[in-house]
């Protein structure tokens, strides 16, 4: 699916209070469509005729989209099934989805920059984004792509961006809190679907910290104006202004470019602080050992050819790239933000069919939104034909306190067919590193015991010792 919107339950999509006259997204027989109203069709048709939508698609900035031919039998069926709508778009479905609470810092920054780029380009055609939600962006091959074409509108005014407040809540505020106060994105987005209001954000910048130059225009002065308006009982004057298309866009464009420079600077100044980002270079594996491990996994991929792979505890993505090179669509998940940030930066230079995600397997992203169906949980979205669990089992045993049967059941829930598991014995140096300052409760963990536990849900296809490591690669097929 190419949007958060297709996850809406049928009850929500059909409920009158939730149906936007501009349109909505739905799935039909595996295809993804958007019903659009007359005003939206007029705007999109004008942008199509002018060539802008084609250029945006060619640049990868918006999801590939086309009109459903209005005289076609398909369009007739869609009209019957969606009363009140006569026009329909067909969107390309993106293979995997990730949401802002699963992104790294630079992913959120790049999604913000894409949103600003689109708003600036649309302004030149007398069009605007009516909302600026982070959920309107997904990632494909390490690049952000905008998915909500229903957000394109002819605005009432060109000198004001009515979505600016939402842009701040979804992009600028979490970036500022992460950069200056060490917040993580799950803590910001998961409890607050539409982000935090400016007053709550300001609480994190008390005293003189609120007057630093980087906060004045976007936090401190707007907060003072909001408080003054609340005391006087007056709302912002532009909010009640009328007159379609009134005002010049120069001032808005100037502010958008300022925000673009600001977010570019925040991204450039972000430093990766992670003990695991250099693991591929600092782990105990020799080059020959790593090469043999890659050879064994590469051979398995060539023989089994899984269409989708979930690389759990992916670190910086060495094996995610191996799976992608074999033709798989890959989700690369790790609980360490620095590792995912490193992988995302690598994808900028070397694009691949990999979707990086920050996910804590002990507490994976839940289903959220309306009736907990609007955005599916990680465990639902991440299900793949093949699961990689490489150099991971000791982390789940020690750090997450998962017993072996719980680890087995987690992998079985995520694996459609295959599991590639790297068994790490308790005497392994990295296992012992995790046990520092902890009581060793894992001396009973053995390879035969692991095989016995996993045999209830998986059939062992192959067992291969990893030379000079004491570890073993186990290739399973799900029962």
C-alpha cells in the first residue's frame, strides 16, 4: 500500500464524519485507488496538463499515479461502490510502510524537506498543500516520496500556508526536540498522533534557552503571540480572511526557504552516537569468517529466492544489502537509532530496495489511530517470506529477557516461510559483553537445546558452523 490512509477500516472510510469531500483512499482487489471530488480533480488535471505532476513523478517526489479512464468499466464499478464520487486515481502500491515513529533523524528531516520542496513548487502554479502531515510521506529505496495527492488544493490565500502549524508539529518541533533535548521520535509521535502543540514544546526549553536564535522565529515569538491572542480573545487575523487566491506568495516562499535552510542545518549537525554503528568493523569476526557467513547466506538466498526479507537487528545493513541484491524487498529493523541512521545515510549513496526502521523488538510499534486500525502495528506490516535473525538471539535473551520459546514464537509470527538464525553460544565474546554486571543465567543455552525448542515451529533445512567463531547458522523452514 502506498499510504497510511488505506489502513482505515471500512467503518471509518464509510462514516460520514470521516469522509472528506475532497476524497479518500481505498483498496479494491489488491489495487490502490483514491476517490477525488470535483475541486481536487480540477487542480490535479491542471497540474497534469501543465506537466508538473509528470515531472514530480519522474523525480520520485510523488508516488506514481494515473487517472482511471472515466469511460472504462472499472470507473463505472468504482462509481457504484463509492457513491458521491465520479473521479478516481490509481496509485502505485509501495511494497513496505514505515511511519514517523520508526524513522531516524535524517529520515524525518528529509521528509520535511520534501514537503517544503513540494509546497514551494506548487506555489508557483497557484496551488498549495492543504495539510503537512508526516504521514503523507513514505520511503522507497532510501528516498522520501509524497503519497497524498488529495492534499493538493487551490488555496483561499497565497500569502499564508494554512498547514504551517501542522508542519511545525510533525516536522520542526520533533527535530528541534531531538537535536537540542535528546528526545526520540517514538516518544514524540506515538502518544501524540498530530504532534505536540507549541506550548508543550516550549516547556522543554525553559528560561534563557527559549531565546536562543534558532528558536526565536519558530517557537518563542509564535508562543508569545499565541498567549497574547488568548488573553485578548482574538484569533489570528489571517485565519478569518476570505478571498480566494488573495495575497502574494513571495512572503510565504521566503519563509519556506528559511525553514528549508534551518532543517538542512539541523540534519547536517546531527551526530550519530551509537555503540553499535561500527560493529561490522569492530566485531570479533575475521574477514575470512565474515566472507564465509555472507557466502552461506548468499547461497541460501540464491536457492530459495524469497521475495521479501525482514532483517531483524540489522545493524548497519550488510545482510540487508545482500538480500536486496538477490531481488528481495527488505525491511531492515534495529532498535538502535544510530545504526539505522547510518544505514539510511548509506542508502543515500547506494540506493537499494531496503526500508530502514527503528524498532525495539521487546516493544514494537503498536497499531494506532482510529480503532487501532488506521496504522497497522510493526508485527503486521513486517511479516516477510524470510526472516534474518543474525547475531541477535543473545540480545533478546539478555537485554529483552525473552526465553527461547518466546523468541521462537516471535520469529514464527514474522516469518512466512524461512528463518535464518545465527546461534550465539553463551561463551561467545559478544554474549559475555552483554553479561557484564549481570548474573549469568544462560549457561543452559546450547545448540541442541535451541534446535529442540525451534523444532516445534520450524523444520531445520541446514546447519552450518561459522568458521573461527563458535557460532552456527541455522536455516529453517516454517512448519
